[in-house]
C-alpha cells in the first residue's frame, strides 16, 4: 500500500512513549537509511526518531554517526538529504545496522556477510535509496540542512532523562506498508534492558573487527554495567614496553563508536577479562597510579553523558594494568605463585578420600558476569 500527500499520517504507526516524563512519542527500532552524496555509499543506523507532527519527525543521531556525516556533506553542497526509515525488518539487519562498522563498509554488505546470504533490497518509491525488500513499513522523506526542532527529553540508557537538543527535522512525503504490518519496537533504560542484550552480541561481532585493526589485542569486553560502551577491558599479548598505551590509543581510534568509551583498562592476555575478580586483581597488583594511569582531557564526549562539565567535551582515562617490563620499571617483579604440580596431582587423586567426592567444582562458575554468552 502506498500513501502520499494529505493521506500521510504518522499516527497510524503505534509509536511508544516509554517513560511518563518523555517529551513525545518515538520510533526506537527503525533502520535510518541515507547515502553519501559524494561516494554513493549508503549508511544504515538505528537512531531514535521523535514524532513532531503527522508528517514530520526529528532524528536523534550523535555527531559521529554515519547519518550525521551524510547530512553535513549534503549541507556543504547545498543539497537536501534523502532519508528512508524501514520498520519491521529482520532482526539480523537491525543488529548489523547497530554494529559500528568502518564508515566505508556498507551495512547491507555487512548484514549479508553476517547472515550468510545477501540482503534482498528494493528501491524506494520516491527516493534514490534502497530498503530491505521485506520491510513491513517504509517512510520516505528529506531533511533540509539547518531545519531543526527541539527533540527530547527521553529516558535513555544512562538511566536518566536526557536533555532537549535541537535535532534535524525529517519531512516525510510517502509511506508504504504491507497489509496488517508487524511493528517492532524497544525502549532504552539503565541496564539490563533489551539493548544491553543486543550489546552482548555486538561485543562478539566487533571483537574480530577490532583485532584486525589492533593485532596485539587478544580479547575485548564491554561490561553491561558500564552501559556496554563507557568502559572497555582489553587484553593484549604484550611484547614491548609502552604497548598497553599504544593499544588503548589504537582502540579509541579504531571505530567512531569507541570515541565515547571513557575508560580503557588494558591487562595481560592471561587475565579473563569477563571475570571482574581477575580484572580488579590485575589493577590492584600491577598498577602504580602515578605511572600507569593516563588521562586525556577535552576529548569528544557523549552528549547524553551528564558527567562532563561541557556538553560533548570531556576526558578519558587509560589504565595500564599489564605486567611491567624494563624500562617501564626498574623494580624487579617477584615470581608468580603457583602450586606444586606434584602436590596438586596428589590432591586430585585423593579427592574422594578427603570426603569431597560430591563437590563438583565445575558447578562453581568463576565468571561473575553470568550473562556473558559462552
Ligand atoms: C535500540 C537502539 C537505539 C539506538 N539509538 C541511538 C540514537 O538515538 N542515536 C544514536 O546516535 N545512536 C543510537 N544507537 C546506536 C547506533 O545505532 C549504532 O552506534 C550504530 O552502529 C550507528 O551506525 P553508524 O555508525 O553507521 O552511524 C542505538 C542503538 C540501538 C540498538
């Protein structure tokens, strides 16, 4: 079904207003599709959209996002930006769109690689853009650079209501939908919420992407309690002095998404980074704060984060919790404690004799982050 002109009515979409203090109704799980007006590369992201009228919405994309970059480019050339919103698509494509992949890689291609078969695309009715062919609802519109309206406040993943921000206004002129379309939605909030579960899977997806760019990284973990992006724990195969700092700096510039990671903790590869007890031990036993903590002031900062003094500008901290090697230290390191292998083997042999036969040690999960997928 194709709806255009005065028939167009965004209120036919069952948008939600998740918290009582929210500034309006929102679309939370739509694919926002734009194109680079110079290279033609599409960008697909998941960004919150606020209903402003029956035919308009504001889009809440952070300045590092692909859609924001496309709008800046269109504005430089004095052009309107074409924009399509696809609703009710395969969750696999939503995951691909929410994955912070390198900017020159098309999310369609990535979704195909990720899902094992190409994404079937269909041309929009009125725009030079493509959307998943199986979308339930598609909205087609344009943004005139500079045309903004206040967006927010909305409860977000930080666990607070965000501020009100002037955001680009999308004017829609066409809606297509299937008969009895299925609508997908979600809502944000302090973890654990659905988005935190998506982030667990995302962590798995971008570990290889990160390792490709920073080869010494052996593992990488974004704890849910740190909002799945504010703090990163990285383990490295340390081979030379200063390498932990190099890994932290390389991490911050590996993907635009990591711009907003405030804390990076680097540990040796023998630390299980999903076990907070091991990470806290590494920090406690291997860090001299005067040497191993470094702070970069006045860097780009998540505008939704109230912790910084200035909106969008704040510091970040790296902690080198790796074992120090010369010339990082002149202080000779002690030998690590290990049990005598002969004694350990004997204890295991005589376990039943000690009356402990019923104790299954495998049941004791040393991983406190019990939500982490195996
Ligand atoms: C449910 C959900 C809501 C999101 N909302 C926003 C948002 O409002 N603004 C934003 O900039 N990113 C939001 N994101 C994150 C982006 O979708 C994600 O970082 C994506 O990789 C951005 O794509 P891009 O780098 O191609 O712009 C959201 C992600 C999810 C899963």
